[in-house]
C-alpha cells in the first residue's frame, strides 16, 4: 500500500558529538577525525557539537563539564 505524500511522516534526528580537551595546548583535530568515521553518512547540519575546553577528566566530575551537561539534558 502506497501512502499519499501528505500522509507520510519523516522522522528527523540530530546527532550529538562530545569533544573535550584537558589542557589549552591540545587540539580537537584527532577527536574530530575519529568521529568523522562514524558521522560520514550524516550531514554536518545534523550534528550538534558539544565542546569542553581545558576540562580534565580526572579532576572534574561529569556534572562539572558544561558542554557535557548541556548535551545530556
């Protein structure tokens, strides 16, 4: 059974990518490159970046990472 075009429902999803540096001397280039393998089939417009700069994974718990907290809400 073919649906009328007006009746078709398209599901639209956004993707989130979380990137973090633990010091000011680090770059996100390697993380972006690794993530690109997984995001290659999606438009850049469908990917929302959440980035924390200078946030140590060992010194701050997850609630103290601003971008991560926004992404998880």
